[in-house]
C-alpha cells in the first residue's frame, strides 16, 4: 500500500477519529491530535529508507499509540502503552482492519513507550518508536518539555546554576535539566539509522537553546 494512496488516506482518517473518540477529553497539549499527525509525518520520513515496512501497521500504531494517556508522574504510567495496545485490539476489528495485522500493531504500540522499556522486535515497531521519540526533540519537543513541566509544577531552571555545573541534574525540579537527563540520550537510543540522523539534528537545536537560555537566565 502506497503512502499517498486514497486507501491509506481513508485509513488515516478512521484511525484519527478513533483516537479522538477514545481520548474522551484526556488529550493534553503534548499528546493531542497534532502530536499524532506529527508522529505519522515523521514515520513517513523514516519509511522512505525502509520500503519493506508495512505502511498500514505503522500508520495504525502512529495514530493509536496514545489511546490511553496517563500523566508522566502517574504511578501506572508504564502500563499506558500496554493498555493502549489492548484497546486498539478491541476497537480495530470494527473498522474492518485486517485481523492478521493486529499483533503487529499491538506490539508497535506497546513498544513505543519510553517508560515501558520494551524492545521493538519488528521494523514497524522500531519506526513508530523512533518517530514518537523524535517528537520529543527539536523545537516542538522543547515546547512539549516546558508544557509538561508546567503541568507537573516543575520550575524552568535552577536559579543560579541552570547548566548544573556544580550540582546534580534534577529534571523533577527543573525542566531545563530534562534536556540532558533524558532528551540528549534519545538519538543514541534510536532503532533506525534514519532516526539517529534526524535525532542528532534535532538534539543540536536543543543543545544550542540550552546554552543560550542559560546565558540569558544568568545575565552572562
């Protein structure tokens, strides 16, 4: 199935509608319909290097990976991707989705999560995981980072040592620390070569921002 085929576009609309229906008001500014669209667009970029991947499986997982969305500080956060996979299994057959592809979609959804720490076993799952993590890098990722930090009551940065030159990094207290604590690790954790290339490019943007932010924050 071609990425721009009318059939695939019809499936995209169905998946997007299902995602909004299941969200039932639980979507937030970092995990909204625009996030799903961006993850799919990024996956399309990665798919260009992997024509052997099943595009329909990737598309379904991109739009349905956050069917169950729990806050970052929720004790059950690590179960969200598994619960999303189970819900997708329940709902997809009613859309006429090929039954033989359900396992592949469920695995890609379950393995996308950072907190679940599940190794993706298929190319499709690798692409979806990379695409989702890439949305945490670059300028959009930066905006999402501060948005989530604000919702959790996290400060912007340490008052006198924003770059943590003389203190331990603590992204529970300071959002700026999250760039080093987690986001800087993502390019090296990408499953695909294409994901690593794009991840490094986007991380460079965050690194430049962090240095400029610290200089302005400290008045240096």
